[in-house]
């Protein structure tokens, strides 16, 4: 028997990931996003898109042009999302550190997700630090998902043990 999921009650200024839709929604965001790797600031932008999907913390898609030169390079492999299409992976470089397959993008997103073209998503757990408006992000549990957990979102979040069927 499947365990009943009990969403946390959002507090003031929070949104529940259980109110996010499926299929996912893409929306513009204006928060300041900063990413550090190898002790170096490799991205600082207020131009992002959030992808919001039921049970997942937001994933931020960032303009390729916002990364410092040389921070992104092709990496082997791909994956498929039933909604967004085929993703390609990138290695991320900063401060002499290379994080393999630490970012992904959709070269030809599926219909309805064209805004994600030429935008990069980063696994926050592969970086030194990712910030949303100065708050350090916690990575979404599990190695597959790339959600960014902040105090602005209430869970529980897919990715941890026992959540595969959510």
C-alpha cells in the first residue's frame, strides 16, 4: 500500500510544490541568481525562468550568455523528459574545478517549452554554492533531480527515499 503524501502547510511568503502543475509550467523569474564553483563566481543574473512541477522544488533555467566565458563545455550523454524533450549535458568549470555533467539544456525543446531553448539548468549539489536572492540553495534530494530548495518553498519534495512513485 502506498503511503499517503501529506503536503506541508505553506508559511507566510511560501508556495507549496504540491500546488505546482503537471505538466510543468515555465514562468519568468526576477530573483538574483548567483552560482559559485571553485571559489569563483561563474554566474550572476536576474534573468531566469523557473520550471514548476508537482512535488519538485523549482528548477532555474539561466541564459547561457550569463555564465562567465569558459564555464560551460559539452559533456557526454543525454536524457529524455516526457514534457520538455531531449536534454544534453554540460560540464561546468570555475576556479580550476570541473564539475562533470553538472548542467543540462534542451537544444530543441518540445512544443510548449520553447522558452527553455539556449537556457541552462545547473544541479546545485554539484556547485560550491547557488543562491536565490542571497539565500543559499539546498539541492533537491536524489541524484537525478535538479530542484533548488529555498525557504520560499514547502514540500515534501520528490527525490528522497520512498518518493519514486510520486
